[in-house]
C-alpha cells in the first residue's frame, strides 16, 4: 500500500499554526487492517452518509457523523472553531487515527476535507470498501451507536485548502494549475470553466458496489490522463464541492498538491462576469 509520504510536506505548506510532529497515516486501510485494530483505543471509526443504513447495521464502535452538521450557509464548511467540536463528538481527537467509511463516496470525501480544513488530514484514512463489503466478508456488525465522544481536537488552520471564485479566475490560464471538473458528462456539456478537464469520480473505483478503490498507480494514471503535469497543483470543483472533495482526497492520496473550489459551479455560474464554455 502506498504510504502517503507527501502528506507531511503538503500539510506543512497549508498549516499556519505549529503542531506536534506525527507520522502521516496511510490514505487507505483495508477491512483486514481495520478488523485487527477495532479494539485499538487510538483508532476511531467514523461513518457518514445515510443515517438509516447506519442504524440498521455498522462496523462495531463506529460513530455516525451527519455531514450536514459540518456545513455553514451556502454549502461551505463551518469555521474551524465550530467545526472541530463537531468532529470531536464523532470520535476525533488529537493523536488518534481516524478511519472514514460510508455508503456515499462524496460524503466521505467531504468529511475528509473537513478534517483537512483544520489541519488533521494526516490523521485520516479512508476504508477501502463499504459496509456491504465488510458484511459480505463475514465480519461482525452492530446496531448500537457509540455515545458522543469528548476528546480534544486542536485546530491547525489550513487556510489555503479552499479557493474561491476570485482565486480560480486569476488562475484560469496558469500553467501551474490543473482545473478538474468532477461532475457528470451532462453537467459538463451544459457549461464548464475554461481550461478545465472532466474527470469522473466513479473512475476512482474498481467496484462501485463495494467501494473498492483502484490501486495508487491506477489513480495516479487517472490524473495523468487528465493532463496533470509534474509541478502542477490540482484544483477540483463540481456542483457544490462534494464530488470535488472526493477527487481532492484522491489527488492527495497519490502525493499531488491539491485544493478545492468549494463553492464550485453553483457559485461560479451565479456571477455573470465569470467566463464559461460549452
């Protein structure tokens, strides 16, 4: 499994407040790995997506995080001082290893971005597979939700993670930026940002039912195919930032510097002077 050695370097560039040095966790962990670490007090499992599905069965010890609880007005992330307590109640704390899973890849991508926005991206892994995969492998499940946690989660601001329309507009022709549109082909055909490249989030997976990701080499090849060159920074957008956040995670998982245009197409298309092409 690819070790995300670049997380530490990128986090240093993004974080404006000092933090204790710690090794970055793997961007992906397998169901086998999680099974072996379910009783590790430093490993916290957070599920997101559909609360009803979670209540009907989930990985033992997991806590559910409603991604809407991380959102401020305009489908933006909460300010860091309000976001950190939300993530802490879901089980995150300083010095812990967070494992994310859910039935919606875009939602898990958004929650990863939430952690990244307060400087804890290096503490978070995605589970390589869904609860459906977990259950199909004969692993134990639970219908008992763990109580809210009360750990301390220190904010380390990452102010350069998200970009706005003004930033994107000033970088549309920049040779150091590769703009990726993570919407459907139909949305793309209806209008997109100049110099953007369409990339489908579904192409990150070998199996969309079990949510098994492609290998790091295959994911890197996806970015290569999209025209990402050495030295370029990936900037992702979609409709409101959710699919873009998943592709942001994917870029980071293979060591690419990346940012998210969180306002995305909804924000861009709301301003008549922002250029679009078809």
